[in-house]
């Protein structure tokens, strides 16, 4: 018996419903728009966003969304920056002097100064036991007295011989002996006086005096020791320090004696400096020459005091200043470094920021305002974010406040 295919009435009804639904959807999508009704727009189109945003007080559409950060802004404007170059070097004593004992074999009786103390010219640093030297002085004084007595007698005999020289009472030999004895007595008196002076010098040298003012940096003597050869003390003359900068041969020709320098200590302290001398040679290995810079105080004519900020042996960085020139600048805090490049955030009219890649040049020190030279990437008069730039991303919506107000924390996303 042959097989007959039969179609179920329920299946035919289901197919008919589906076809009617598909036809209705197609007719709705292809129907013509009404004359007075706009065509539908995507929800994320710029026009729909503008229409949905309320108008601002100035008549412009306000940006939709919540501000990510409260910031302050500044204008990119020209400013005077120093024409300088940087160098590295060490801090050294201007002159380091030693003080030794001029008498040998004497016991140290007293030490009156220690490391770090300031001393003045002629100040007593240490004393030695002077009893033995005082006894030698007494012996020398006695020798002078004896020589004076002998010289007085010989002088009288010489006068007598000269008065009787033509009378014939004394022979020429006797007269010559008396005159020679007079000269010998005078010589012995001079020798005794010289010996007394030497002992007085030894007595004076039992006190070790500072040859100049300065600061003690080394003490090699203690009470009870016997003085020998070598330095008892070492000190920095006049407390003066210098910075010996290593300058490349290409920059060495620009440096002249008297050039102003700003030297930065490792702790952040800044001192003024002035070039005293440019080294006559260049190192054959490093191709750098030494420039000797006298370190001064922060005020004109002020001498730098040796202290925690600058000490001999420190490593320091300095800037040689040669004048000023005009350049476009922004505050240092407005520059954000990401992935090795420098960026600024420019504020747009809609309250959103645009990230701009910039080229930077010279930087001023913190005491001069802390600004960075912009070589490219920004136009004069552009409004850039000053505080809070490090928290922003390209396209963020921000709220601008007056300078001096602290930026708020980024809003939670």
C-alpha cells in the first residue's frame, strides 16, 4: 500500500501566524515617515546627546554627566627663563691646613678644641707641659748674665789697652790680646742671648695656636701623649667651601671667572656660587674639565656657613646661569609624564579636557616659581589644567575652581 503524506492542521496554523508577524514587522520598518514627525535617531548620536542636555547659563548646551575632578587651570603664557646648563661635582674645602707641634718630646697637658668647633687666628688649641722648658730658659738667662759680666770686664780691659797703646807701658802683644778678649766676650754675650731667645721660643711653642680662623675637621692629639712629628689638628681655613664642577669640553668655553652658579645639595638646600677659576686642563678619559666655584650664602656678600646642608665630600648638582630669555611656560604640576612622554590637559568649551603631547625644554628651580618651558604641542593662551592633572584621562569632564582651592578626589566610576 503506497505511503501518503498528510499535513497536520495545527502545523499549518502555526506557519500562518509566523508569516503574518514577519510581514507586519517589515511593513512597520519600511513605512514612510510622517511629514511633521522627525525620523528616529540613535540614542548615542551627538545630536541626541545635545538635545537631551539642558542649556547652560551662557546659552551653550551643558556637558552631560558628572564631573570626574575639581581642578584649577592656568594659561600658557611667555615668561623669562634662565639660559643655563647643569653640571655635577663634589664639595671640597677651599683650603685644608694642618697644625703641628713645633717642640718635640713634650707631654700634652691640655686640649682645648674638638672636631667641628670654630677657631680664630691666635686661639690656643692645646698646651704642653712647660716645666722643663722653663728650666732651660732659666739656665739660658744665667748664661746671659755670666756673658754680660765677662763682656764688661773685657770691654774695660780693651779701653785701657787703647789708652796705653802709644805710651809704651804695654807691649803690642798685650794690647792685641786685650782687644781680642773684648771681641770674644761680646761674641759670647751675643751667643748667650741667642740661646735665651731660642728657649723663649720653645716656651712660647708649648701653646699650640691657630694660624688662621676656620673649623676643626680632624684632631690627632689627646691629653697625656708625647708630641711627635705630624699634624695635631686639621682645619678648613676660614670655613670656606668650594664646589668643583665637572664640565664638558663643549661647555667649558662658556664659563668665565665670576659666572653665577646655583648649587643644589643632596638634601635640597640651594646655595649661590661664583666661579673662582676654570681648570687649565681637560681629563683625557672623561673629556671634562674642573671649574672651581666658591660657595656663598643665599644673600649677596654672605659667606656660606659649614653645616648640615653642605659638607666636604658631598656630591652636588649645579646650574651655571648666563642670563634670561622668553619662553612659553606652564607650571611643573601641569605636566604629566606617562610612558616616557610629557602631556598636558587642555580644557575645552564643553568642560572636558583633551590630552596633548608636548615637548619640554628648560626647567626653572622651585624658588623661581617651578615652571617648564614648552617647545611644542601647545599654543599661547591655551587653558591647561594646573592642579589635579595627574588624575585625569583624555575626555574627562572637570569642574574648574579658582586657584588656591584644593582639587577633589576623583569620583567613583
